[in-house]
């Protein structure tokens, strides 16, 4: 069965600092992988996705993620965090039939 | 892309009653999904609703509690039956488009059970 683990419940970074949010997945083959962001009181917005090909994918708002098959990971990164990035981030895995979401990581940005 | 209209956007219900949530999509889609997001939690898949077949429920969810209809390729309903305060949550309809690239989400239904 497919599953997603986001080991960090919350992370605090200073504005302008770099960010990495961890995501590990479990699936028998290479799944589709996604990162979504949910701002307070808002819906879900897709940041980026990986299906195949280049393992480093670029997304919106300056985010990128790297797929590492050997580590079953799909970590999200941003070189310089802005205060508006404070939100909940969800990693998701899709084996072709359904999308399963991780528990989420709440990002706090301090001035 | 797909635009999803979900109704009602919010409701406050009494314990023991039922609420039916509607999901309308602006294009024909094969796969529709219903998720629940409890306060401060992630999204949990309730069931997959494909037109022409019975919904497939995830572990912990049963048809008697969450009956689903999928009469055509643009519409689905989820009913939350015999509600209790533990059912207070956001319920989200989502669809996967034909290119299979990502999920589109409705704006959700905020349900509070007293």
C-alpha cells in the first residue's frame, strides 16, 4: 500500500533563510509525487509534481523538489523563504488510482 | 483544468441528523474523490467515486456512514449520516483530470456538529 511520511510536524525558519521540508514515501514502483500548500483558511494549491524524467523539479513561488529513488524521498526546498510562505505543506503520493497525503508540515517564518 | 463547485460551503448540524454535500464539476471526469480534513489534520481519503460503479471506501470508512452517489461524469454527492461531533470537519471533493496530472479540489464544506 502506498504511504507518505512527513517527519517534521512543524519547522521554524528565519525570513531569507533556506528551507527543506522532508517527505518519504512507500510504494512498489515509482509513483507520482506532489507537494501542495495550504494557507490558513485557504484551499490546497499545487506547488509542483514529479512524474518521470529529471529528478529535480521546479515549481511555483520559487520552490523545487528532488526525487531520490534510492532514499524514497521527495524533499521540498526553497533557497530564501519569505514571510508569505508561512503555511501548511503536504506531500502526496499517487500510484495511479488514488492520492494519499502526508500528515503535513507547518512552516513558521520569523522576522 | 477543472472547476469544482461544492455545496454547501458550511453548515451547522444537530447530532443524529444527516447532511448531503454536492460536488459539481465543469467537465466530465472519470475519477472523483472525497476527502476529510479534521481540524489541524491532513487530508484523509474517504472514498473514490467512479461513475457506473459503487464507490470504493478506504479503511475506517463505511458506506452506511458515508453513502456516495455518482450519477454521471460531472456530479457526485457525499452524505454524512447520523452525525456526531466527531464528524465536525472539512469535507473536500476532488477530481483528477484526463491528463492524470493532478487533483483539483473544491473549496470544501465546513461541517460543525453540535
